């Protein structure tokens, strides 16, 4: 009985210290579930959602996925940022920069802190894109995914949704 209790205790301690890494290597991680279920939403009084820091446990899982499966991490970062672009198209009928002009100096592709720019910094680091005078236009993520021919069902679904939103926006613009 004592040996069994000790074994369970050791398992629980190991899990609490390394669940994010274990999940990243043995099935869907917390980071994957978070990104899959993520929907951008604007804060009160705004029409445009802004980037936000990840919840602490999701951030730890994201770092584990980045280390254990860099290609999957890149797909998930693109999916996350691509959802912002899709939101902008659906709700505002145009693309936006993922960073405000007054925040551009806060973006650092070498940064890995869990701040609101973590995902954008990661994207800039692996994609080679840079912040320009127009900021970080949301379509750059879709362009990158198409150029790199990212092969995931989630990215393919995002492409379909973006193309549909683009067609709907063309109709809206034609009528106005």
C-alpha cells in the first residue's frame, strides 16, 4: 500500500512539473486546445480585438511545444494570429495591423516573455517578417502560411474561412 501511494505521489509531482511537456509529446497539448478554441474578441469600447498574453499554463505549454515540435508550434502561432485576421475581415470588413502604432517599439522578435506580443514575436522570429511603417498587417500571417504551404487541417480550414470572408467583403464594397 505504501509503495503504491508513493508511486502515485511521484506521478502527481512529475505531472505537475512537466504536464505541458508531456502533453506536447503525447497527444494534444494545452496550447493546442487553447489555440483550437480561441476566438478573438474586442475589449469593452473597442471594435478591434488586441493581442493578449496567454494564460500562464498555456504559455508554459506553448514553450514546451516550441521546444518539442517546432513545426507544430509554428502552425499554432499562425492559426492563432490568423484568427485575428479572420475576425477583422468578418467584423470590420478589412485587415488591421496586429500592433498599434504606439506599441511598435514593444515588439521584439527575440522576446519570449509572456506579454501580449509573445505570439507575434514568435511569428516574426520564425517567419522572417519585420514590422514596417504600417505595423504588422494581419494578412501577412495568411501570406506566410500560403507561401510555406503549411500542411494542417486547421490552416486549410482557416484559408477557406478567409477566402469566404474576402468574397463577402468584395460584395459589401461593390454595393457601397
